[in-house]
C-alpha cells in the first residue's frame, strides 16, 4: 500500500506536535491513531471549516441564521 508523501509528512507532524504538547504520553499504534492523530485532524478541520464559512459568507455565497443558540449555514437565497 502506497501513502502520499504529503499525508505521511502530515502524520509525522501530528504525532510530533502531540508529543511536544503532552511529553508524558505513550500509547499503542491504535491509541495514537485514534487519539493523537484523529483528534488533531478534527480540531484542524473545525478551524478550516470555520475559515471557509467566513470566506463564503463574505463573498456572499452563503448566509447564516441563528436558531436554538446554533448557527446554520445555507446557500444565499438570492443566487
């Protein structure tokens, strides 16, 4: 099985960053995959999605509405 160079580099950085933030940690390959890598990817994804939504809102492509203390995004209706 072949892995993209960029993806492998990303995983190396995720593991290294996790260990720098949690120097006392140790885990198995499954724990590292589940907790160290997935959790960081999830946090990075939230930031990336938040930034993308901001850009799309500024561009007028999407709009948002607040209901029940949550923000919902949708295609701008006048398009």
